[in-house]
């Protein structure tokens, strides 16, 4: 039987081998108890003892970030993974968090700030973390924040630093265009010690001009990129030709995975890219292109409930950010292009959510429903 430790007076129990139970307690304490200094200390002690903490969509505030920063800078901190996605941290909260990330005691390797309403000024703070001599971050996810070109320029100051140890950088749908992509390329070219292996630029309007710049980066023998994601980037045959040419001209390229789904390459350029998979000198092993296929029809009422809840939250907040669902949830919803008015790629905007809820209502109330109410 597992032993339990903790403070019985505060009602917080911990099983050493059950992180999920710990995380539930941490989230509850963060949301309800930050006004009390004693509870702040207990919360800090819990955070320090954990390796991974997920606080996705937990309504965190500036005070929450101060506690997290304190835990990260503790000399006993064991925290290596932190997910703060879908929280409105504000500039002041991000600044406090970054103070902890720059601590010599911080051991954090993975940080997710997906959908946190980050702006240009937050990129200044994050760049200072990446360029800090104490920086330990290996993975950073800033997807679905309106960083735009000015934010990318600030962030890339951190990527230029020889202290930057990032291996994975996710910038999906951060609203930058050609100029933002050029900042990234210039930063990586100017930093020969860059360790970046995975770069996700999906859903940014880069077009062929930006892709040609990326292709020049791939020609550099010092480039360590292994995974490049360029889905929904308005790339045509010219951009694809540039990528193929770059990989042909640099047999030492480390690129193993390239995602070009939902772009517009010509047939000849598709063939040129696929021919690279057969070239024994080329390390490319996975090439994705074309449009996502439709899934089976039918509905699960257990799946539409969280969809509807997510829709209501977004309507109340007035946010433009889409509701993101994974493959499992998509399978439950049995999403198809007909219901959405276009190919499904894992993101549901407000009007699409409304269309899906209406579609589900009509199917669920009809005589030939495909799924029973309890089906998963």
C-alpha cells in the first residue's frame, strides 16, 4: 500500500508515485489559496518536489506566476516540465515567471505557453531567459499567441545567443509573416552553436519568399534542423522547388521530417520532393503534403459536451483563438469537411463550433443516429 505524506491540517496529501493526484492538489491550491502566506509556502513546497506540472487553463494570475517563479528558483527544485497553456498571464505575470527561469537553481527543460495572449513585450522577457547564462530550456511552445513580426524580432535576440540551448521551438499560428521568418533564419545562421532540431511554423503566412530563406538555412552544413513543420503557410511550387534544391545540394543536411500539408505545390515539385526520399544520400524519411482526409460521419454526445463548453468560454471571452482538439477527440466528434465547410486540421473557430453543434443537434434528434448517447 502506498504511503501518503503531507500536511493533514491543510487537507493536502501526496502519494510519491502518483503525480496526477499531486497536480490536482496543486491546481486547486493555486486557484483558491494564494492570498494566504502559509498556503503559498505549502504550494511552493509541493511544486519544488514535482518534476512535471500541468496547469493548462487553470485561471492563473500574476500571483500564481510569482509562486511558480519562487519554486523554480528554489535550490531544491526538481521541476523540469511546466505547462501553463491557455492562461492569461499578462505582462507582469510573464515577467515574474521569467525571473524564476533565469535563476541559477532553475532546472526547467520544457515550457508550454500555448494560447496565453502573449505580446511583443513578453518576447523581450523570454529572449532574456534564452540568452541567460543559466538557461536550461530545451523546449519552448509559444503557439497561438499574437507575437507578430515585432515579437519575433525580439524573441530572435534570444535565439542568437550562444547561451540558448533550445532544441524544439513551436511557433504555430503566432501571426507573423515573411519578415518574422527572416528574423528566425538570420538568428539561427548567426549562432553556430544553435542546437535547434525541431521548428514548427505551421499556420503563419510565410509564402515562397520566406521559404526560400529557410532553404538557404538548410544548405548550411552547421544547421541541425531535423524536423520542419510548414503546414498552411501559403507555399507554392517555387517554395517547394527551393526546399528540394536545398536538400539536394547539402547531403549532410540533418532534416528527417518535412510537413508541407495544405500548401499548393505543383505536381513536378511534389515528385522532386518525393524523389529525395529515395536518395540514399538524403536523410529525409518523412514527407507530408496534400490535404487532410475526411473522417467518418456520426456523433458522440460525450464528445460534444466539452466542445460546447469550449465554445461558450470563447464567446464569453471574445477571443479569436480557436478551440484545439486532438486526434482522439476528433475521432469522437467524427468531424468531416462537410460540417466545417473545408478541411479539418484540428482547430475549430467559433463559427465552426456553432456549425458542429447545430449539426450534432440535428443528427442526435434524428431517427437514424449513428452513435448512441454513451458511445465514446
